[in-house]
């Protein structure tokens, strides 16, 4: 019985909704990373990523926070650089780079 409870808990963990960061690139592709439980935790990831790319010659166009499950994020990570329109996008863009 304990085995079944543990297995259900594990499955539930992957189906929990949380927040992740979506980074849009100039070539039309995007990346998703950093699943967090809270929006504020995800916004800190955005700040760190912006700091990382600040001196790079190629910068992301925009960062946004999206609602996603851990399973969806894991599946997306296997794809690598993605350019499909079916991926979740953030309703609120946190930062858009000026060209």
C-alpha cells in the first residue's frame, strides 16, 4: 500500500502547475527554464538571466513568466531550441530589449 501512495505522490509532483521563464530569441525560437512554485521566485530567475546576458552581443528579445507543469517543462527541455507556436507564452512580458 505504501508503494502505491508513493507512486501517486510522484505522479502528482510532475502534474503540479508552477511558473517558468520563457526567453524569446531574435531568430524566432524560445527556451523555457526554471520551474518554480511562486511567481516572485520565477521573477528572480528573470533578473538573474537578464544580468547574465547584459554584456552579450546577442541578447534575448523578451523574458516572460508562464504557467506550466513540471512534466511540460521537462518535455520541452528535450526539444532544445523550439520555434513552435503551440508552446505556452506569457501574457505579461517582463522585459523587452531595445534594438
